[in-house]
């Protein structure tokens, strides 16, 4: 993989759940890189998903978040990130939360954003390509 990559929440979920083994295997392969980034938003969404959809206990979620935080570069969303996300949402017509992920990826100088939920192949700001690794 060339350049930095950003991992969306859904990819992390497949890494820590076993409902879909093929997707889990692929998710683990794309996240196995030293130049992978996530954001505080991704950590928040990840914790919420593990609890609400997979009924993880809070102590397990806390341990999982600690492991994930240690394994990735973590971008902390700032007020300027949120303001830029509004501009991205307006320009590209993504939801605000998807735009916040996109903005964090751009600010981390990522060239690839791995996400199952966004528009596969879409190029953002002539810098960031959205890739669905399951296609």
C-alpha cells in the first residue's frame, strides 16, 4: 500500500467480530500496516457499535479501545476539523459524520480511505480515494 490510509469504523468492527469471517479476514489484512490512521470519532462509533450491535461488556470495550488506540495512529478531531467537515459535506454531499471521517483522513495526508459504507472509487480533493475492500 502506498501512502497513509484511514480506517473507517465498519472495517474495525469486522476485525473484532466473527459474524462474517471472509470480511474479518480482509479487514485484518487492510489494517495490518504501520501507516494506518483512525480518529477519535471512529473510536467513539466503534465503542457504540460493539455495545449496541454485539452486546460487548464495557470492560471488554475498554480493553479493545486501548488495543486499537495503540495499534493505529489516532487523529484527534478539533473544532477546525468539524468546520472543514461542513465544507466537505456541502461540496461532496456526504453525511456530516462521513464528511468528518473524510476530513480527518485528508488532514492525516491519507491517500486511501477504507470504508464499506461510502462511495467506492470516489476521489476526494484529488487526494483521497475511497476504497471498499470487500468489493
